[in-house]
C-alpha cells in the first residue's frame, strides 16, 4: 500500500498527526547512545512503526523503525524527496548537526534531475576503484601504523589504529595528499561531533577546493580526478560538495564499522578459537554488524512534499523523516532467514539514494582487511576493559564508540615493505 497524501488546500486532522502520538524521544542523548536497542524495543511497544523524536533539542523528526515501512518510503522519492531546503528555513542555521543534514548540491541532498546528474558522476568515479589495490593499500599502510604502538602492549585501536589506517587508505583512493587530508580530517571529525557549523563548513570547503584545483591541474588515476573529468562538468563548488559526501561516507562509517566489528569479535566466542571448532571469519562478523548494528544507525533523511499518511499516521510536509536502519534491520516482524548475507538489510539504504554499488564492496573489504591485519600482527589482542565500561558517542545518526582499548603481548616493530 502506498502512502496517502492530502490534496492542496486540504486539512489534516490533528488527532492523527505524529505530534499527537506521545512525547518526543531525544535520540541525540547519552542515554539513547548507551542502549539504542532497548529504546527501539520500547518504541515498538508504545508507538508502532513511526516514532516522534528529536534529533537536537527543539528539532523534531519522525523515526521509522519498521522494515517494510522504511523500504516503501526509501523507494518513493516522489513523495519523500531528500532535498531539505524548505525544512531548513524553519530551524536555526547554526545547530551543530546542520553540516550532516543541510542542503548541498550533491547526490545525497538533492532530488530529480539534479540528483540524477550528481549520482551518475559519483557512481562513474567510484566504479574505477580497484579492490585489489585497496587490499594492497591496507597491507602496505598498516605496518607503520601498528609500529607506533605495538611495543606498548596496549592501545586504543579506534584512534591509534583504525582511524589513521582508514583515513590513509581513503585518501590514497580518492587522490588526496596528506597535507590536504589532515585539514579535511579535522573538519570531518568536528562535523560528526556537531561542532561549530560555520567553522566546519569553511575549513572543509577550503581544503576540498584546494584538492579540486590540484586534480584539475595534475590529474591521476583516482576518484577525484574522475569526478573533475566527468562529462557532467561539475563546477568547483559542486566538486567541493561531492567530496564532502565522499569524505563523510568514506571515513567515519567504515571506521565505526571496524570498531564495532572488532568489539563483536573480541567479546563473542563464535569469533575466538575454542575447543568446539574453528572460529567464524571476519567477513561474517562484518556482515552481522551491518545487519544488526550498522555504523550509521539512523539516517537516510527525507522530507515529504506535502502532508502524507503512512501506516495510519499523518506526517507533516517538509518535516524530516529518518530511517532507523538499526531498528528496521532488527524488526521482529522481519524474517531474513538464518543467513546474514546482507542482501536484504538497510545498512546501505535502498532506492535511488542508496549507497552506490561500487562503494559497498569497498567499505566492507576495507573493514575486513583492517581487522585481519590487526590480528595478523597482534593475534593475542583482547579487550582491556569490561564491555559494559565502554562508552558510546551520543548523536542522532551514528553508532560509534568513543574508544576501544585493547591489550596484547608487546611486539617488536614489524619490517616495512
């Protein structure tokens, strides 16, 4: 069944609006970050498929937690476009989460012909990524990173290992030199943590404009060059916004997927050597995390063009509708079978704004290789604290640890290639 919508000039009964379903739940809070699945269970029992939430104090949204409803919305861009410009007029421009959700002329924040143009350029640029090259980049880049802490017998593998390694490989893939990369890294970290919107955008824009100019002058075999040379003829401003999307999607989500998967492997006996048999491989753990606890837990934001009824509830025009990939993938009404092959889950979204096909194997392979390299070098790695003592970063969108401390027998530095 497709959503019903109100004709122009029609009124919507206040008794069936999302605002009247109950108090809004703040999904940006530390309490939510500490136990999101507990919240999802309570949401299902109280609200059903659609939940009134706040994504920042005073900023309302609707969270979709039912799988079938999410798929229907994600595949109905005519009623649920991704362009937030009308909504932006109604909220303060300087809220810290704005860089993650504001309009940008790129493939994630546009609709219709504009979106199709950006999407084609992005997909073609990503199609040139060689997965064999990604594997060799990880192997080559991991050694100097591991050597910075292997003699200590302990590390925060999130900040000391996964972050520098993921960022290095991504910069090599996209064609970003280290100097520009460090500027982008600082701005990107601030963006995900919701720090000073104007400063984040200015610093990110300046760095990515420099990268665009570099690739126009000195093309190479990389994603940025393929973007600047694409027949879509992207302007410098458009290039900056495509690169913002690439950095936002290419660093933070894989980083959190790696950390969350490592946590699973360090705490679940299925992934450790036991007397019962051979442990499950890393790719199974990656797929399971994508299915049950994806790194972008609540995202895929759309804005109904007009009042629309979904599952018996009226949603207001231009108010954000957010898909909870984590809740939808664990919907008790969903029966994907015993296989976690990820052919069904929403970690990469669905519809015409889904993660491009060539980006998906890059992200999963990167996570698998980064984890395997760590265990190749330091096979006796184990969690340094109780799992209950780990802290999850608050925020409405991501599922991210603040740190992942581990211990291992100290090792001598490994030879570099």
